[in-house]
């Protein structure tokens, strides 16, 4: 009888210890989950803060880009078009009717030439905002024309090949994509010392890809991300802001052979 009571008491103690152990384990799991959730929340808040800061940088770059474009246009009109038109007005003053006919014709001819120069200047400003080749014939023609002009300079081997552009991007997308490609090409020409630069275009069911290859000095994705966090590198920030408007992505890579760099633009295609 005493042995039976001893066994029952031992079993009860074991059950009590087991229960306490399970409760302790459960409490530990709950505490771990709580701390893990807090850590996840802190991480998510940190990521949201970083994303908000990144968006702010892109917004500032976009605003700066627009402001610089306005200032450039205002400067061109003020410094170049303004004096031209003011000079033309001098030739066409109220004394013109009192001049001898040969002098009148000379004044009118001079004023006409100056006005023609002003018209050409304004046309050039307009073309810088929307290249006529892009407007009239689309992104393929404008990009091919850009690369042909670069190749024609003789300083670098440049080529562009569009594999399938039967279904074009929207006009707004084409202009943004062209500006990004222009900025990338300009950066390569200015900083890479490349011997060749080559662009290809491909499509999938819902995306369009542009890839620029060159054999000069370049950057990889980590460099691009780092430069976009700095106050410098306005050109790259302009690229990032335009890609955001396009809802696209951009990738900077170096080939496995370490012989050339590649920049890829991924742009969504939307049905009209």
C-alpha cells in the first residue's frame, strides 16, 4: 500500500513537472513570437521609412529636373530669342516709312533674316522638348537615328537593333523611355571610355526590354542604388524618377566574362 502511494505521488510530481515544463515552453514560444513580431514590425517600419526617403529623393529629382528644364528654356528665350526679336524691331521702326526705298528693302530684308533666325531658335527649343523623329515616327526611329549619329562621329562604334516593335508603347511612354536611353548613352559617352555601345529591344507578352551593352567603365546595381541615395548624381536620379513614372525597372550588371557592362530597362506594356 505504501509503495502504491509512493508511485502515485511520483507520477503526480512527474505530471506536475511535465505540465510546468509545457507551460514554460508555451510561454517561451509566446514570448518568442511576440518579440519576433515586434522585430518584424520594426523592420517593416524601417523599410517604409527608407522607401519614403527614397520616394522623396526621386520626387525632389523630378521637381529639380522640371525646374532646370524651365530655366533652360527661359534662358534660351531670354538670352537668344529676346535680343533677336528686339533687333528685328529696330529695323522695323516707325522711321522705316521715311527711308528711301533701297534702304527700306535692306531693313526689311535684315529684319526678315533675324525673324527667320528667331523662328529656327524656337523650333530648336521645341525639338529639344519633343524630338520630331520621335513625334512623327516613334521610338524605334528616334533611337536608331540617335545611334546612327553617334556612330557617324567616328569616335565610337554604336548600333541599335529593334527585334519587334510592331506594337508601340504609348506616346508618353516613348518620350520617357527615349529620355532615359538618352541619359544612359550620354553617361556612357562621357564617363566610360567605351569602344562600342550597342542597344537591343525585345518584348514579352506584357513587358518591353531595352538593353544597352558597352565595353567601357560602368556600374553595377549596388553602385546605382548607392548613388541614388547621395545628393550628387542628378542624371541617375532623373533616370530613376522617369522609370518610376513608367512603372518600370532598371538593372545594371557586368557580364560574367567581366568584358562588358549591361543596362536593362523593363517597361510594362499596356493595352490601349
